[in-house]
C-alpha cells in the first residue's frame, strides 16, 4: 500500500475533511465511499471542493469513474496537466 507522500497537501486536506479515516492513514487504494466513509452528499461536496481548490471542472461522466483516493489524484493531475499548471 503506497501512502500519499507525493500527494499534494491541499488534496489530502480536502480528503481528510470528509473522511472518517485519520489523515496519516489515507492511502491511494482506499475507496471513497467504503473505506473513507463518504456518503453521496460528501462525495458531491468533495468534488465541489476539488473544483474550487484546483480551478478545474470535473466532467459529469468521468466523475462516475472516481472510486478511490488514487482515482482522485490521477483525475486532478490530468486536469491540471491539460490546463498547463
């Protein structure tokens, strides 16, 4: 299990806001709904926070593919690289 040592601190801070898991124990393979304890409203709020913090737009179709912490990191990085940030 690889930790989030290389994950942006902002992303980890946002995730820990909604997670029942201690911030130090959040890893890329944890699921948002199951492992971190997010419900559907938490997930919507999480996506809104990501959009605001990173100035990105999460595609409605692609959001359905986001299941794990690693998926979020990958998606945010993809959006930022497209924007050239």
